[in-house]
């Protein structure tokens, strides 16, 4: 039995060494915009976010006054004019669910939402 253990031990010691792992190369990310970054105003940031996040359910316009807190919270919403009550109700429900950009200042905007041909 001792001889069998010796043979097993010798066979283990004759195993070829594992090949060295190659170094992982992580490519550096090229900057998409190597020009000067554009600065966007608070109103441009909010307008862009709203255009991407909302689609009115029916045709018509709704004029709204929004007050957005400095940390991106919707502090107040006031419907100023609505040609479509369904759109007005949609905006009253949907706008508080959105996360607005943190602008470090209180921002008040009057926005006309429109879904027209």
C-alpha cells in the first residue's frame, strides 16, 4: 500500500505546471465628446427630460406652472389652461412620479404641453 501511495505521489508531482494566466487588458474608453462639453440651462434640462418621459393620451394642449425644488422634487403643480381635461389629469398624476434634475436652486416654469397633428 505504501508503494501505491508513492506512485500516486510521483504521478502528481510529474504534472505539468499550469500555464501562466495572461494579463487582462482593459481598453481605455475613448471620450465620446472630446470637444468642450455643452452647458445646458435648467429649463433646457427639464424640457428635454419631459419630452422623453411623457406622451399625452389625446390631442390638445395643457398649460402648466411647475415649481421644482433645488433637489429635483416637484414642489407645486398648477394647471393654468387645459383644452383637454384628460391630458390635464394625466399630467397631474404623472408629473409627481418623475424625478427631476437636481439643479441646486428652486425653479419655476410655465410649460405648454401639446399633442397636435
